[in-house]
């Protein structure tokens, strides 16, 4: 799983990878990538049926039915673990959409509870099993850095995730646990297609118009796929990934307009 690495690098920790939001487009791609590298995965999601389908499609997958949006998941996830955790990945999606003019404020708060609160719940569930060389990973999004007019939820909530992950890095870095935020731009997933439909309805334009706008915002000229985004997680299996601690890995296909 690891290469020798430079002097001073801590070898990536052996153990189970915990993936929350494991049945989503990105989460399931992460599970497939990790198990293909021989990493055992505890797949966490709400739907038992979806988890069963995911586990049936691969090897090395243990399932845990838990709602990352509820505090009860902390004990549920913890009880499914019996050894060290090599990596914990918060890949749960954000089930809210709309501009500040149309979004339900209660749903905006619910989205924050899932993505921000859920990140803390995942941390609390695994922290006693993290050690030197473990990775703690969360997916945020470029809208948290460069907001757009019709996507209040992803913009506001992902900005909070970026801030929270920096806080976690300050506490866990000195313990030898590295902390990483993966920040994709819009990706070609079923969730984004639902968001694009809502944006098209709000603007009164065809879906194809909105979808093409998403693609053309990237200098790459297309949207990344879920599998391409999941690939970035495998980079963190190497000891050299220590130097990415506390940072943000941008996977936007050239969509960000800033230079920072």
C-alpha cells in the first residue's frame, strides 16, 4: 500500500478506511478505488439496501447503516470498528439547492448539519483509532471558495467545511494524523443534474443551457467524473502525502478564477 517515502515521512497507517456517504456517486467511487488498492473499507450510509448492493459489487467491504446527520451515528460507527483506522473520509453529499431567494432556510441548516456536523461526528467516531500516519479526509467544494448566485447551500456550507478542516488539522497534525480537504468543482453526477434542473427552473431556461454553462466554466471544457475525483483519495495512501496536511486539493478542471 505504501512506497518507502522520504526520510522523516510517516508510513501510511495500516487499518480500515471508513467512508461516510459510501453509497453516493463520489463515495462509492472512493470505496471502489480503496478496495482495489487492498484497503479494507467500512462503508457508512443510511440505506441498508444501497449498502448491500455496494458490498455485493466488491471485496473487502464491511457495511454500517448509520445517519451521519444524527449524533447516534457516532456510537454506531465506533461499534463497527475493531482495529486501527488508516483513513476516514467524509463523502456525504449536500441535499439542498437553490439561491438565497428560493432556498428553505431550514434545509440550509439541515445541509450544514450533515456536512459540517457530520464531519465532526465522523471524527468523534474514529478518533480513538487514529494514529500516526492516519488520514482524515473531507470533501468540500469550490463553491465554498467562489460562490455563485444560484447555489446558496453548497457555497455557504462548503465554506464552513473548509474552515472546520483547518481547525481539525491544527489539533490532529501534532498527533501525526494528517488532515486533507478535497475540493472538487461541479462534477458529472446525478446530484449535480438535480441541482442543474432546479437552477434551470428558477431561471426559466432549458436544462441543457445550464449544463453546458457548468462545463464551459472549466478551462478543461468538461466536468470531472466521480471516479476522477475519487482517484485523489488514493494519493493519500502514500507517505509523501504528509506534506499535503492541512491543505486543499483542488479538482475543478480549471474552473477556479483565482490564483490562490
